[in-house]
C-alpha cells in the first residue's frame, strides 16, 4: 500500500503475453496492474493511468531506450524498472539506459523478493 492507503499501480510492458498474464495473476492482490505486449501503448497507458511504476520486461533496444527517455522527460517522477532476459553486453548502452531507470535486473528473478522491492520504491 502507498501512504494514501491505496495499492501501488504498475504498468507492465512485456512482448511476452504469457509473462504479462502470469505476473498480473501473481500480483493481483498486491498491486493495481495493467499490462501490454504492445510497446506503442506504453506512453498512452502511463499518461492515462499515471502508475507508481513502469515495469519493462524486455531486452532493451535503442528504440526502447528512446521511449524510456521520452517518458522520463515528460513524467520525471515515474519510477521505471527493467527486467532484462539477458545481460546487456554493451557497457556504454547499459550506462546510458541506467541514467533513465530506477533499477535494472537480469532474469531469472525471485518474484517474491522482486515484489518486495517494488513495494519499497
């Protein structure tokens, strides 16, 4: 719960619809969660829902980095967390991306501990 007594809200983007469904089922009692597998919908969802956290489960690309930079420039208070299916090998790219996100994790993750992390943000 947030200070106002409401559940934290999350917009989850993953190109893997099964991941979206699984995580929304696991966290249905903990968070208000809206999912999308369409990266073109991220901005619209974030703008309309104004979530506490944007959770991105995808291998970062330059296109995704630009979307994240744009979101941060428009909504600076937005907390952004990236779950990477694989380690980012390009240190320069990783460094540029980290300037705009609050946390980055490499999968696999412990979903319970990850939920606790999101609560603590």
